[in-house]
C-alpha cells in the first residue's frame, strides 16, 4: 500500500483491558512508531469490548479480574474453547449476536492497516472486513500456549513472540509464510535498563550489601503474594526483599505493617519497574508473558510461583527448558529455589546468561518497522 503524500496513514489498534498485556503491547508499538517514524503515521486504539460489544460482552474488562482469580474456571474455559474446529464453531455461533456491532466498528474506523493485539478481535473483524482491501495484522501477546483464537488464516500477517507460538499457528491453519517470529513488544523504558546498579539501589533506599529478591504479582497483585513474602521472611535467608503489590491495597497495607526479620521494601502500583528490575538480583513472579519478557531483557533470573492454567502453562516450560528460571508453585519451593541461588551464586549467573540469550529488546521497533512498510512509510 502506497502512503498518500498529503495524508498520514492511519493505523488502528484493537485491544481490550482483559489483562494488562493487550494495552501495554499496543502502547509499546505506538511508542516505537513515534520514535522511528515521528509525525508520519497516525495511530488510534479502540477497546473492542467497551466501545462496540453488545451487552453483556461490553463488560468483559470488568469480568476479567474476578474470573482470573478462579483458576479452575479459567482452565475449563480455555481448554474447551481451544482448537481450530472449536474456535470456528464458537465464532459462528456468536456471529449473529455481534455482527452488527463488529460491522459498525469497521465502518466507523476506516484505516490503512488494522492491528489486533487481542485474540477475540481477529476472526469477527476479518469476517466483517470481507471483500475489504484493508490489510489486517495480528500481534500475539501470549508467549507459548497461544490459543487458537489468535490465529485466522485470512490475516495478512501474524507476528508471534516465539518459535513455539509459530508452530501452534501452523497447526491452527495459518500458512507458515504468514507467521513471523519477532518477540513480544515491551515499552522502551524496559529495553535499555540502567547499568549502574549501585546508584539505583542507593536511590531506592535498598540494602547495598545483600542480594535483593523482587516479588511481583502483576498489576492486580495476583496469586499467593503474601504467603510467598511471609515464607521468604521466615526462611532465614541472607537477602533483602522488595514486594510490589500492585492494586492489591489490602495486601500492601498488611505487608507495610508487618514486623519483618529481613530488610523489606513494600510498594503498591509502580511506574518504575525497569529500575526495580535493574536493581534486583532475582525475580519471583507469576508467569505473565510481559513480565517474563521484561525480565529477560534485564537479565533477571526468574522463580515462577503462579500461572494462569492453559494460557501461561507454556511460559513456565519455556523458562525452565531454556534454564532461565524455575517453577516453584508453593512458598516452600520458592524458598528452596532462593536458597540454592543465594548459596550458590554461580548457578544464578547461568540463569542470568540464559535470560540474556532469550531477550528480544528490539521487538517493538521491529514490529513498528513492519507496520511502516505495510502502510508505505519510510524512515526520515
């Protein structure tokens, strides 16, 4: 597609706040576009559920947090809907209900390129775009256990973070040449972490002499965050602990008033996560793909204590198989893994090197370059 010299090409991003990864991926790509193609491409983000879905689907962003805290329910829904025939049947069943809203979305938002970063947008929007010349691109924001909803053979291009995700897409009917392994898009502030750890720790007020464990549970502070924090505190490890509780205000309050036996630093929702990662020695986290990708870039070895069944199972195996971290689903196993890495730092350093090998810090800018090529824009 050739760009109109008198008009900036318009790129439409489809996302929803059903989990933090969709919005952050779109924002990371837009940031890269603005850095590498300033004032050359017009971008827009639309929440597919809030802005266009009929009731009750428009409330999906509100439904997500409580459902995500019910792992058995989540796993059941994930597995019974996964598979090429199952997703096709589901989309066909739902189409009469969402047809008018989806066609309205396409009609009201003409674009030179549509980029989906949400699995449930792909097939309905492509169906509504039937006979349209607009190109459509999917950026998969799950790492390994990618659901069949991500893949539609009518998409012009599907960008995935790992070779494993590409192989799943091929199994789900997408032609191999339509799938490109690039990486998971993350914000630029994560891509060039500061190297002066001593200065960072001084600014953060962290103990300069002990290894620091960074414990996170995502933006919502999900998983057994408090149980893990308490287990680490009681283990007698020669370490300090930084806990990011996110929006889990009750957990933050309890941990802030706790009588700690080790140096501890408790935070709520933070915007300086790149600094925290760069200053820490070990990350204890749930298996979110964004956090894992950011940890790889920071060279921060992982102890994974929680995952979303189905969706994040593959992330755990990916980290373990590449020796970038360990799976420790119970507080006592977290403590055992920490004890091993703290008492034998050479084993932790091997995991650090594995993280660096897996890192894809240029993914956002590589995706931006692909988008620019699609809409006929060249770097200035």
